C-alpha cells in the first residue's frame, strides 16, 4: 500500500465538525426566521438553566 492511498482520521474529523457547525448555523437561522429572536433566547435559557 502506498502512503498516499489511505485517508487519515483527522480530515474526516475536521469535515464532520465543519458539517456540524454548518448544520447548527442553518438550523439557528431557520428558527430565527420562523419565530424571531425570542425563540432562540428562550431555547438557550431553557438548556442553560
């Protein structure tokens, strides 16, 4: 097996984290657009308190 043919776990981990960040951003913008800022503030307060 040549060294260039296998993929390491770091690129996969980085792509996974980037995908989670993009998904969280998209969901937050959808929630902001549907219910306004009050919904997000209430959601954060419910999880933090």
